[in-house]
């Protein structure tokens, strides 16, 4: 598995607040609700006219990883830094955010396999206790949901692929939209 690190968001917004790897206990799965590529997403993140720039400056809405439909993984932020991405406030200090670039329809197998490999890698590095949907945290901490990572994400397929790798994850897959 190749993880492509990319420093462009740090060059634009600076480094997010730091944390210790031992404090990371949760993985949050997102989808972008938009198609395209990491390159396209990044050019929006970093454009001068980006309408969410004020949020991004406060590290609201970024995740650690982005996975394209073909399974290519990009990492703009190190795991020893944290950002707000799951509508759970400071709880995100304990989480890793993974964004699947996806709008609608079935997720390609390449993308899910890359996610599974990435999660396996994270399990080797961090004391993960559970994997949740963005909607799970949004509902648990803020009483709302937005349909992330969408009804198309197949949690049971994801779980069985992890089990094939010897990982028995605790999954909270609430979907509110
Ligand atoms: Zn999300």
C-alpha cells in the first residue's frame, strides 16, 4: 500500500494542533458527497475564493486521509495532529478522519480495498477501539445527521474484509439520511 503524503494544505493553512498517537482510539469514515479527484478537491481547498476558507483556517472540515475511487490514498496531515471533521467537537482529538471521494452509487472495490488496507495499517500504529460513520458522531454529539458516508457504503462488506485480515472491529454505522 502506498500513502501519498501531500504538504499543500499545511502550506496554505499551517499545521493543525498536535496530539499524541496513543490518544487515537477511533476512525471516522466519510464520503465527500462530490466526485472528482484529490487534485480537484485540493485546488478547491486552497483556492483564494474558497467559501469555507474561514472554517478551514480553524481546521474544521479536513481529514487525515483522502481515498480516490481508484484506491489512491493521499495524506495531507500527520496523525500526530488533529482537526474537527465529525461534528463532535474536541472528541475529534481522539479520531482519525478518512474521506472517500464519492458522490453517489456503489463504491468501487478498489476504493474499499484501499480503505481496508489503510485501516489495517492504522490498527498497527494506534490503539483503535472503534470505527464509526460520520453520521454516528454527528448524531451522538450534535443530534443531527447528514448522510455521511451515504447509504451506499456497505458496512458488512467492510467488516468482513477487515475480519479476513484478522481485525475484529467494533463498528458504529448509524446512518441518518
Ligand atoms: Zn463526513
